[in-house]
C-alpha cells in the first residue's frame, strides 16, 4: 500500500493511536496493561520477564513497520487498484475504530490510583470468583520496570523507522522463513486446514447426499411404494367393502366350526 495517510483522514489517526497503544507507548492503554503483565511476570520468573521484554520490542517493531509501510512512504497501491484511489470505509466500520481509539487514549487512566480507588483488577471477581494475584513491587522497582517497558517500545519504534522509512522490502530482513511466518500457516494448512477441507467435502458429497438425503428419500420412497400397493385394494365402493367383511366373517365362522368339530 503506502502513503495512505492523505487518502484515509479518519482511519489514519485511529490506526496511529492503535499502533502506539499496542506498541506500549504511555499514556495509552496498552502501556498500562502490558506493564501489569510484565510486572507480575517479573515477580515470579525473571527469565520469562526477559522473554516478555524481547516480545514487547518485537511487537513495537512490527507494529511500526506495519504503520510505516501502510501510511507512509511511496504509493504502491496503484499497481493493484488500476488508478482508483483508496477511500474511507462507511461509518459502520469507521465508528468502531473511533470508539476503540478513544478507549485506547482514556482507558489507561481508569485504574490509576488517584482516579479510581477500587482497583479494576477485581472487576470480574464476582463472575469468576477469582482475582489474579498481583506481584508486589516497591515504588522504585515499579518505576524501573516502567522505564524498561518504555525503552522496549522506543527501541522497537526506532528500529522500524530507521529501517523501513525509505524502503518497502528487504530480502535480508524478510527472508523466506520470515516472509512465510515461520511456515506456521503452511504447517497449519497441511495438518489441519486441508484435512478438514477433505472431511467437509466428504460430508457434503457422501454423508449428506447418500446417507442423510439417501436415508430420508429412501424412507419416503418406501412409504410411497407401500401406499401405492395398499391403494390397489381401496376401490371406494361400499359394496366391495361389505363383501370383504362378509367373506371375512364367513372365514372366521368356518374356522371356529372346524375347531369345535
């Protein structure tokens, strides 16, 4: 895509807010939620905390790369749009973006101690009957961890902008292994997607057509054939029915007399 900023005047600022939020830049909501996660992990396992910080850097890097390649740089969408300029989505799609952007800006301050005295950590405790334990850290440690969180986000942002602001692709940074997302999608498609597709096709052509529809239609045809057979003895004439009843009574009488003799 590229250079979509001037074509999407509403999507651009909402995406920008979402980018900064997911990257963990204060004071957006993502900074506080990510900080809570990393702080609690730090209290229980330092190795996992380091892994979480690395993940935060990668998150900020890839979100920044996405932002730069989508909204900045040169226009590359004309190769596939055949001269048609991009345009905003209808309000049915843009309104949720605005709502999420506002919550991303204001949501982070809802649980700050000088604004909300009853921690939102127990907001769903009445539903689940459980509140996740919060790692206790000193004020100095909390400030230190917050600084590390901010540094991780800024490192990811700076790396992405320095690399991608003047290019749209780089074979060294996006080798086939990364371009194919570690080949995870291919593995998922081969082990789950394709087999399930074959099961669905089998269900559609065999189970539904032959078993379900065949069983239902078989019952219907059987009832129809039996009805056609029974219909032959139904003439609609009362004298025929009276004759059949008389013959039936005669047969019964003969049977009873024979047994009595």
